[in-house]
């Protein structure tokens, strides 16, 4: 008769657990096989483990106690280009892995690797590199798919995107990107005022891709029409888009007023003034606000973000962990709401929810442990300690 292998589980006993919608204090988590089996009050977690022991005669339990730390889901970054001196656009799996690695150490456990505007073959190479990286065993965040930021933008709002490669919508070209990505493009950013934008939005909807508005000079009327056609996300709100003017609220105004649409915020203190963050959070339901890093090569290294020759910001140099700390420090929002903007909300946009972005039965055991200042002290990816 074969002996059953022991059931191995980990009991986390922490000061607080954020699921993130609910808070339990003190809190407990039970992790087994890389999955969360229980998240709730510490006393109930202990009882749950006792029941597991009763059901399995061969049972091994590891107890980790962090009474001064709070547990939340691992962060989900839906707009990430690079870090540690590397970028997704380098087009090599080892470069993609190097770009994502510093983000994992600061709590980002899932990402949409972001491909920016470039020549067609360069974009294809980057997409293929992301897919190869996702299938390998690099110690990096889980790659939930890709965010295609361009090339169907407008030159006057290209920002750091190379305007020479901005081009009109092509169904054939986009289909090639989807094929190279093996159906894993989750978000595609476009300028809704471009000719053919309606066809592109419909094309994306049929294939289950979220159409996002960004790098656009759209009027308020054009933006509202795009929402009616199916745009459901706004890429880095206010940055590289038509802003609010009292005679035309522009794309930014339409995104703020339309509750069907989620918006990205880059909380680095450079892309948006903290007062603008507060303004957005007063106007927009917190469930429709998503923190994103838009990180490029400088993330994980010392120094400020890159700039173009014209002085425009070239992405950011922060991690999503830093964005969480900034937003929590600059606002009076409850911690659970801030965490939701970096976990549950982006996981839903990226198609990873409920496996990602929450702590609850059946979710991946992607866990961050935070101190009172929201500094990330421990990171677990599918139950395995990273930091």
C-alpha cells in the first residue's frame, strides 16, 4: 500500500489581512499548493487548519507570524515597459525577464508586459519575446498577457512614442500581433479620433481585447462616441491626451465622467500633481481607478525617469509598490481602497481575476506583507517567498 505524501500547508498569522475589499484584524491566511485556501480572522484560520489536520493524517504545517505587518494581494501592473536597464522592446526573453525582475521585489506579482509603438517587425519581435518569457521559469512576475500601446495613435500626442512609427489602423497588422501573442493581448491603446477607430474598437471587442483611449487629441464628443462604441479604459489619464478646457472637456473630461470606463493613474509625483490624484478620486468611483507604473528602463535604478530630447517624460522610474506608498501618503483613503487600485481593479482589466488580485479561496497565493508605512517587507509568488 502506497503511503500518501504529507499535506503541506502554511498558516500566516498577521496584524491585518486585506482581501482587499474586507479587512480582518488580526488576520490569518492558509496557503496550500500555491493557492489560498482561507483568508479571514486569525482565530478562524487556526480552526480551519485544525480541521485540515483532522482530515489528513499526514499533515505538515508551517506557521509564519508577522503581528506587525499587513497582508494584501500581490500587485498587478497593467502598464509596464521595463526596469533594471532593460525594456520589453529589446525583443529578447532575457531582457524581458530583466525588465520585470525589480518589480517583483517590490510586490508586483502579475503584469501586462507593454509593447510600444515601433516598426512592425520590432513590435512583432517584442511580442514574441514576451510570449517566450511567459513560458519559461524566470523568477519574475506572472505575465498575464500584453498591453499594446500603439501604434494607432496620433503624432501630436505621441509623447515618448516615436511619432515616425505612428500609423493608421490596419486590421491585418493587428491580427498579426494577436496571432504572435497567441491571443494574450488584453489591452490595446488607440487614439479614438483616428480614421477607422470605430472599426478597430469593434475588432478588439470581438476578440476579447479591452479598447483603451490614449495618446489622443480627441474632442469630448469624439471621446464620448468612442465610449459608446466600446472603449472601456483610459491609458495614463491626463498624460499625452487632450485635457480639460472649459469649452471642450476633451478626452480627459470624458474619461472622468464616464463610469463605464476605468482610468490609469501614474502616482510618481511627476506625471500628476497629488492634488490631481485627489480630484480624480473625488470624481471617479474607486473601483474604476487603476494604479499603473508605466515604468521604463530606469525603474529599479537610482535617478529620475528618462526624458525625450524635447523634455517630455519617457514613462516613469517607479514600481507599483512605490505608487501604492505615494497614494496612501498623499490621500486619506482607506488602505483597502488604495490596495484595490493596485490589485483587484487591474486584475479585472487584465482578465486575471479572480485568480489574481484578491486573497480568497482558490486565488493564487500571491501575497505582499506591508509595514505601517506600506513598505513591502515580504513577497510571496504562488506561495513561495521571493523577498
